[in-house]
């Protein structure tokens, strides 16, 4: 759905605050797209979840499943940036991103909600500013978005054996996601008058976004699908390579065969899984998306290298076909996603970053500047493709 010119999520300066209901999911999606490439399906779910959260509708908790490098953390950061650029979302900016293992005491096998609340409180104090009252801090905390990464590492089963830490974490988070009032000792006052005071935090207005690679889930579903007599089979697809050659590949995509019951076999507690309004599988990145990331993403290894060479007065350029070859090689490493781009591009560019003059590849331009040109032939010879 395209947005009209008057539907920008960022209102013109000086305009009156809008009703939160008027900032629609398509507007939220358009903003999230600015920072996350190739995951439109996941972003649609995220947009709806944010809309539900800020308008006080039913909980929009989301579970993200995707290979490393497919954009889970980037999506979380995108939600945080969204809250920051929309003035009407100021009250929802107390967002925190935590690693799942920080929320459990491994020795006592106890869930530690105060660690989560402490992170939210710290963020709330930054958002509300100096002089904020305890009531204001609590109000900000109760509207927080809580992002928990590597939730897959907290399975109740690891290596076929029970994992008590995973049980403690999932049961603990389940308590929070079930809209409970939880006691918490919060810092009150400043200076010498500061002290800890018992308060109550109502989690009903919080949104939870949990994410993980779930690597063993891929093997688990693969075995189910490829077992003789399963009634399922892998799909063959025709792909056109960067060199123009058409190939027929048989590929496995988790999204094609995933069932919620697979998470139970993996070791996720059914009651915990049921607290998510959406279970979203992020797509493996295509060659086209990887090429776009390589050339234009904020953390692109090509753009970082270009900044490096600018210091030496060298303009780094790359052929479109060279970028396509690099993306094509990265796409073969679906388990590492966009991270594979860094390793592959580094293999090509590192010798020149070490000594740009060594192979006499720097061209002198008429305007006095110099150019380093990454060609398709250079990529082919370096990567031996």
C-alpha cells in the first residue's frame, strides 16, 4: 500500500499532535522499511504489533525466528528508531534490548525480573529527563517495549536433556506476558536522599519482542521433511545467476514447512509460545537484497571501506556486476545472511586496504583525485569463481 504525501509518519514541524490511531500500520511499515531490507512480511507483523501497543489494543507480542544476519536485531533497532522519530510516540520510548541469558541466575535457577526492570528504568529516566517523578518513571516503564534476543538459547531441552535454566526463563517471562503486577525496588530521590522504595509495575501495557536463530529447529524440520514417507518434499526453483546462467536448485526454506508444534519439540513451552500474537519467520536474504545491503545499507562493508579510502584521497568504486557476484557468493551462506557479505568483501578489499599501491591498481584522475575500481574480473579472480 502506497502512502499519500500527507501520510508521512513524521508530522511537519509545528503541527498539532495526532491521535495515535491515525498513525496507521502502513505508515509504520514505510518507516521501518528505511532501516530493514528484504523482510517486508516480518515488517508488516511488526507494524501491526507496534500499532496495537501504542493504541492500547490487545497485546502485540512477537516472536522472531531467523538465521543469523537476516535482520532480527536490525528490526528491533528499527522499532526503537521509530519511537524516536515520531513525536507522538515519546511515551513509548522506554525500550530495552537484552540477551535472554541475563535474565536468569544460573546458580539458583531463578528468573530475575529485576534485571529487566532495571534496564527499563534506566531507559525511562533518560527519556523522562531529570526531575521526573517516580509516578512518571513508573508510567514510562509500564509502556515499555521489551526486546529479548537469543531466546532460542533458553530452550527447555538441550542435547536431548532437560535444561532447567530454559524452564526458569520461559516460565518467568510467561508471568510477565500474562499481564501481572510485579513488585520492584526502584530508586527514589537524588543525592544523599536517594533510596530504594518498593513499587509495583503493571506489565499489561508492555510489548515483548523475542528473537532467536533457532538453528537446531532448521535441522529438526529438515529431518521431518526429508524422512521417507513424510509426504513432504523439497522444492526446486530456477535461479538466474549474476553471469546470466539459469540454474535449477533444490532448496529448503523453514517457512515452507514450519508448524507451531515444531517449537514444542524444540523445547519451547506451549503456554509461553501462546503469548505471542505473531510468530514471524524471517526470510533468508536473496541475491538482490544482499546486493542492496552491500551497496546502500548504513553498515555496508563497501561504504565503510569507501570512507577508509577517502582518508587517503582515493575514491572507491565498484561495478554493478562485481557487487552481484559478491552477493551471489554471500547468498550461498544462508546461515550467516548479511554477515557473509563482510567476510567475502573483506577478502577482496583487504589487500588494498593494507597497501593500496602494491599492485598498481590505483588510477590517477584528471581532477587530481585517485580511484580504486573493484571490477567483476577482480572479484572473479580473487574468489576463484
